[in-house]
C-alpha cells in the first residue's frame, strides 16, 4: 500500500511533534496512533533528553495501546511516525499487536544522513521494521515530507556538536 493523502495529514502532525521535541531540546521524533475509523487516539514525541533512551514515542504508543485497547482493536490501528521504528520500538509494536506502520524517513536514510554529517552510529543496529516483525505492514518513506524531517535532524546534529 502506498502512502496516501490521508496518511500525509497524520505524518505532517508527526513532523510537527518532531519539531516540538527539537524545540524542547530533544531528538526530533514524533508519532501518532490512529484507530480503524481514523480517530487519533494518542500522540507523543521523543523524551530522551533526560537520559532514558527508551522514551521513544513509538514505544509509548505500544504501551498505551496494550493498556487501553483490546487486542482485537489494536490490529486495526495505524502508527504514523516521523522515522521508521528502531528495533526496540518495532518489537514493542509487534508484541502489542498493532497494525500498519507509516513513516516519513527510513532508518537507512537517517543512518546515511548522520554518516554524511560526520556523526557516530547509534548504539543499536538500524534494522528495518520487517527484520524485527516480519509480518508487519509498513509503508514509507513519505517522499513529500522527507526533506522536512531531514532539516530537523540536521538541526539536532548541529546542536549536538
């Protein structure tokens, strides 16, 4: 399935949440959980600046869904996110039984950007979601928004030097 105009609405919100995270001194990631009817159930942004590197919005969404949605509803939900899930978040997504993932930029894109900017690799292998959750339905990158999220990551990289 391709990224649709309806998907782009939610992905734009993810980019806005990533900007909010960056403006608060955090890494620029944002995510939105939408149910099968198109209702936004939850949204969050990265909150790792205080030292807990597990405070990713995708992990928070998986935890929220497991606590608030019956299993039969989780599979109909879509997680929209500014960046492809890391392995930790992908595993949480799979264990929670959430549905489709739609992202702006892939892990591979982020790795390439960071390398081009002279930054070290992260501490966790940047595996694609489907390497962690083989049955996941994943769409992205959303080419229309890749430049916008790249700018935020570049700004974060420049601040981190």
